C-alpha cells in the first residue's frame, strides 16, 4: 500500500560520494541479511571491495531510495544495482537489475516502484531496448511487483548457473 506521507527520493548513486558509498554498502548488507538475499551479512572483504569494484566497472549503475531528502539527512531505504549489457537479438544495449531491495520497514509503500521508475528512465536515456531482472521462484511478492509494473516472465524455464573462478 502506498503511504502518501512517505516522502521518497530516488537518486543515481555517485560512487565517489562518501554518503552514497556508506548507504550503498548498508543497503546491500541489509538485502544480504534478508532470507531472499541469502540470510547472511556481507563479509568485511566484500564490503571493502564493493565500492572500488563498482567504481571501476564502466557499465555499473546504482540507485538509492531515501525517505526524505538525501541532501538534508534522509534515510536510505532502498537500492537497485544495475549493469548495462547488450541484446544480440535486438542489437541494442539493455540494463539488467542485478540487485533490488527495500528495507522491511519501507516495503509495500511504493519504494520498489520508484526504484524501477529510475532504472527504466535511465534505460530510456541510454537507448536500451529492455530492462531485465531475475527473481527467485520462491518470492511471489517480488514477482507480483514486477508483473504489476509490466515485466513479464519469458515462460522459458531457466537455470541460473555459475562457475567459481
């Protein structure tokens, strides 16, 4: 349910801004601690590598949602980490949402939609053909948010595999 009293500001994070750095790490740690994010805090090693890694990645974009004005002490309540990719079938860039999370206290208040709006607007400004994301099969709440927003399941079973190097 949207709370008309919730004053939400979404900004594109500046990886060189100390406040954004702290808030980005805190929001990702909050997500990591959630059962949908794995249920464990970020390690100190990951915390130390995160901002330098994002800063060095030329196709990384992050968005932070704040309750209140972030320039006057607003509280970070949401995060979307994104990476630009390329659709070979469309011959155009795309943005993949790698992480999206809203703090428990701010859920069901439209914060996720505002983060999605910011990602969609960035994708449009970059001439992207799609915004993509993956969602856990056991997360029907997020699936509904994405479907209501206009995302659609491709209807093709996929398995997400990774190779540790």
